[in-house]
C-alpha cells in the first residue's frame, strides 16, 4: 500500500475515518479542507499534516490522492495530481482497500445508516471482538467515528449517494431502506434500485443479507436473490419482528421474535419506531454471528447514540434542546414523530435544507414533513459544495409548508437571526429541535451556551 496518502476534503466525517485508520496503521497522512473544525484539530493531534484551503503545493510528495464525493474535477489539487500522474481514488475505494482482508459488515440505505452501523460497532466491541470501525458519525460510547481493532471484523457505512458503495464486497450486508434520494446522481429511481440490487449481489455467497421487509423495493429485489437473507421489520411477514412495543420518551422496549419464536424482551435507549427497525437488524446480525444474547441486550440498553442523531444538547429548567441530522422528508417525519412521546407545550423546529438539488427535487415532500411541529423556522440552503440553481432557494420549502399549514407560526429567517429570535419566543416546557445535515448545529450550540449562562 502507498506510504503517503493525501486526502482532499479531510475535514468531512467519512474522510476523517479513513485518515484515522491510516494514521493508526503508521502511514503518513496529509489533507486539505476549506475550514478548520474539530475533526481537523483531532487529526492534527494524531499526526496528520493539515492544510486549510486547496493548493497544488499541498500534494507535494504524495503517493496517492484520496478525494471525497464533494470534491469536483476543477479542484486545484485534483488537477495537479493528474498533471503529475499521482494515482487518484475515491473515498469508498480507499475504504475498500483498507477492508480487503477483513470480514466486512456494511450498512447501507437511504436512512438509518449511521445509527445502525454505530449499534453494530458497539455490539462487536462489547462482545470483545475488537472490530475495525469506520462510520459516518461520532459514536458517543467511544467518542470517535473510527477505530482500528485487532479482530477480523470491519464495520463500515456504505454510502450509496454516488454509487461508490459498489466498491465493497461484504460478507454481511444490512440494507435499511430505499427512498427517493440522490436522484441528482441516479437521475431515475429505477437506476437507484438497480444500484441497490447490484450492491446486494456483491455480498459474498457464504454471507448473509439483512433487509427491511417494510420496504417494498427491497422485498422486490430479494425475490430473485439466491443466497441467504434475513428480513427484519415492524410489520407482519418479517423473519425478525417486534411485538408489545412500548415507547417512553426517547427510549423504547419490545418483545423480539425470530421465525415466530420469542427471543427476549429488549430495552432500546433510542426513541422512535424507525430506531426499533434499526435495532431489529442488529439483533438479527448478532444472532447470525452467534453473539451471546446478553451482549445484544446490553448494547441496545446502554447505547448512547451517535452525535447529531436525536442528540439532547440541553435539558434543564423546563427547556429541552435537541439536534438532529435529518435532512430528507422521510427522516424529518420520523424524527418529529419520535418526539411525540415527550412532554412539551410546543415543538419548535428549525430546519436548514441541504443541497440545492435535493431542495428542487423534494420541495413538495418537504412541505408535508412538518405537520407535527407547532412553530417552524426555515433558513437558507446549506450548499455542501453545490453551485446555486436558478430559481431554487429555501423559500420553496417555506412556501410549501406555509400553504399546507396556514394557521401555524412559520418563519423564514437568515441563519444569524435565528438564535436571537428563539431567545425572544421560547418559553418553559417548549422543545426546540434543529434539523439538517449542514452547520445548523452551531445555532443549537449557541443557544445552549445562552441557556447555560442563565444559571
């Protein structure tokens, strides 16, 4: 393997996982990004050379360039690498190289990847199997998104957004769902389904696929699948399913059945039915791997969650502030639904749309996503490296919500106006949630500091 790896976009959560694994294996790692953040600071401490800004000089002496999907062909470091003939590979290909000699467990799907992959990672760690881990969020139980284990398992999220999950050849695959997502890349939903079919077929013959039976498209794909698969789901007809669900706040418990046989009652330290579905896939995998039921139960009970996934940021003096990564209509509905069992007077939702393309393609669906919120604030689009599209702004979503919920309090505010507005209108027993895959979490953090200052 090449000695000096240079990572373009090293400050992203996925790229940082690769950087951490390379550093822990003793490789020289450098990388560039547009801004400093906690991730780049952490990588510096581990020994990476970090450059802020993209410059052809940054790739000096690099043997291999790894780049994230957010990096375009016009990037000066990409151009320089081509000019010098330095090999260029995508993030997923770099990850595939790291896992090539391991027993690979991948998690893919339009929603729920990070939570599911984090649960699996924590389960294997608790069971003493010392996995190598690379997931798309910080697993709060170990306070990192990547770790190098000395066991033979490698747990990774498989990102379907640009088709690069097809680099992987896992032994065990979990597919949570297929939704209308990333159509800027796939162009047509049928192409997206075809990619998932190919991903499933890439699973090794002596392995096992775990898929949601609640997803009609996944069930359709698996009808013709000849190798072993297990269906998990909330509805009847799954191999692994729950009964007697009880949701209490941001936690839940349920009886789990496998092939119509009672397995045990599980307590899950996560709210929402969508997270019960995620947990069922983890139980199914644990049973397939022969992991003691005690470890599976303890994992679900003591899981602290991944950062930015229904993360409680402040809970004191009758004020509750939560942050969540939800940036697709299906995710927003599931997240707001998960909050229903909490006691609050009003649910205040602050949403930052993510990408111009997603806003354009799904504005109608976004308009239907906020029915459970009492007070709604929409702010400008976080572009995630995309160029603006003519006629596309966050006001498209604001207008759709306003038309659907004319009697609701709905505001369109610039990001810098939000914290001040919230501090004026928030009352005891209100629940505030910030939603989005961009930097909206900074607003939540700013508000947390204001509330802490009132003590």
